[in-house]
């Protein structure tokens, strides 16, 4: 066997000392000379925070604490491993739900126990070779240089790399979709499917239709995919997105429920199922899923105090005040000294006291909640701000509620799903359609601002156009439409008037803001590619 591990930094994550020793001895036979060990998930993450690893071999079941899937999810979320790292999940248990859960987090490899040195060698050799070849593409993608990533992908496709050709085609199609080159993406996926029925190629065709606004076509692709490949979990996620866009919440619940039945360890799907069932009034499904999210969150990077309060709110709807208060007490223990958790608990307590007739305690809790909200400011999540507004309405403090709603609606006017949440909240306090005038007025104002800004730019008044948008974004800091339009104008001006460092820096700041507020990466793709081209031109010019 080739000495593929000489000089490679390797981390073994395994709770049983005998198994750690066995894996270490296997690695020694493969010429490994830089091995670190961790006996649980926390120590594994600590090791990854202190050193960079080329290979991580992580057992799935690590005893008390985080499991291997949660270690991988957190390592990626915290950027503790690079795109070049080969992450292998190892497991003895082979139940369908466990395997699907482990694969759901997309490790580079899944290795079943028992295994020998030869089997380990084959997996590592294959993945290290693939990562080495693809690192030029991954590096450019990570930097946001999508045009260079496409060029690197085309270069490798032109070479003789038969072993990774299919993977390269997948990357090329995904990049095409990301930058809005839907024709190229469709062509690649279709060619792949002509050769072999691969589920990710079917998924890719559906994603292109979804991004192009063809919801019926997307639904058809995803439904066909799941009939042919019922264990391909991403298909359920995308089909639920289509149904959500069509406001078919009952269908969303059914599809996510199917995915959860297959892979019950997915905390994000449990959250989605709970929230959807809650919206349509399916208390039994919502309660089960909220409880699952709370339980799964104990050692997860996706742990959230909102799961506790959502469960407690569900109890208030079923007049189970005792269960609601117990859930809040549990949350306070899990999230000590967390201002958001305290604000969520206090806001719900105000409603509980109000419904029980204790208006004095309700008033004190609401005042405390408003004070905490003022301290958190814009860091207060939008769903929590909506709960605070609801609490104000329930205590006949309409003025305070309107102030909160005014800011929420202006900031999130291009988020139809959230606007539906606003409408549901208003209906729940007997004020159906109360905010509709403000919603429609804000939409008209946003359209007028965009039209005026574009008109000013077309008249050659770049500074005036940007000043208009800067003023708008000051009052609506998370408005996605304004940020995208500002980026379009800056990029167009950079191409038309020449590259200006100040404009480049402003564009970089806007791209950062766009990622922070989670603007769909497909909407940013073509803009990001244009910007990376401009940056390259700027740096090349600086070298001359």
C-alpha cells in the first residue's frame, strides 16, 4: 500500500480506548505519523479548534454528549475543518434511521465496523486524491470567486480524470445553477441522467426549475425523484420548499413528516415539522416534533431557546399552563444568563398571567420584556418581536405594538412567509387585516424607492441613487430587495465607469450583509461572479 498518510495530520474520535488503539495501529501500518486522539465530541471539537487536520475518523456513537453527526455539523458551522479535510464517520450500528441520519450530514465517507486496514486505506486514498484534485475549485468557491471556480472545473473536465468525472460534472452543474446559467445546468444534469439514474441529478433539475420560478415543474421533478429514490432525503426538503412557496402547509407537513420518519435524528427537520404543524393547528404532531427538537438540541449546534418557548406556547393554546411554565423553567436551566432566552420566557409569562386574570403580574412581565427588548435592540429575532407585539395588543397597549409592527413590516416587507405570520398573529388577537394597510403601503413605498433609485442611476446620478438606497437601508437594515438592488447598481457602475476602490469596499460590505441576513445564495450567485471578475481585474491592474 502507498504511504498516503505520511505527514498527514489525523484525528481519531472514539470513546472506547481499545478501539482507538486498534484504529491507531491500522493507521501506523499506513505510515501515519501525526495522530491525535479524542475520547468524546467536546474534546474532538477542542482539538479541531487548536489544530488543522487532514483526516478526521469519528465514531458515530460517542457515549454521553455529542454524537459523530453533531461533531461534524458543529465543526463545519464553526469552520473548524477546511474543504480539504476528509471526514469519515464510523459506526457499528446499521439501522436505517441511524445510517440515513449519519449520511444526512454529508461526511466524505461512512465506514461500518468492523473494518480492516485495507478497507480504511481504500476509503482514505480515494477521498484524499479527490480532495487534492478539487481543492482549486473548492478554494475559489469558498472565496466567492465563482467565475474562477467554473474555469478550474472546466480545466479539470478537459483533463483525463475519469475517476472523478461524474463528481466534476455535478460541481459544474451546481456552479451553473448558482450563477443563473440554467441552460448549462439543465444540459449537464440531462446528460448525466442519460448515462445513469443518479438522484442528485434529478434533484438538480428540480432546483433549477424552482430557482427559475417554475414551481409546478420543480414539484414534478421532486415527486418523480422520491418515487424512484424514496431514501434521498434532500428531495423531501426541496419538495417542502415548493409546497411552502405555494402556501400548501398541509402538504409541507406531510412531506417533512415522511422525511422525519426516515431520519428522526434530524433536528432541523423536526423544527420545520413542529412549526408547520403548529401553524395549521395540528397540536399532536407539533408537540411531538417540538419535544424531539428540544431533546435533539441538547448537544447540537442547532440548539435554540425558541424550541422551548414554541413548545410552551403550544401548551398555552391547549390550556396546559403548568406544562408551559415547567418548559420555561427547563429552558432557563439550559440557557442561563442568556438574554434572548429570558426575553422569550418573560414575554410568554406575560401572556400566561394575562390569560389567568393576574393582570398585575402580566403588566410587570410585559414591562420587563419591553425593557429586555430595548437592550437587545436589533438582535431580537423577528419572531420574538412579533410575540412582544402580540403581548402588547393583549394588554391594550396598541401604540407600543404598532411601533414594533411598523419596524418589522418595513424591514421584512419582501418576506411573504413572515408577513403571513404577522397576519396570523393579528387574527389571533381579534384584529384580522389590521396591518394590511401598512403592509400594502410599505410595499408601494419600497417599489417607489427602487424605481426612483434605478431612474436616478440611469440619469447618471450614481451618488444620488446610492444616497437614496442608503437612506432606505438605514430604516430597513435587513431588506433583501434594497441590498440586491444596491449591489446591482454598484456592480453596473464599476463595469461602466471603471473600478473604484471605495465602491469595491462598499460592495464587499453589502455581500457580507447579504450573507448575514441569509439572502438565497442562488439570488446572489451571478452578482458574486460579476464581483469576483471585477476584483480580479482590480488586483491584476494593481500588479502592472
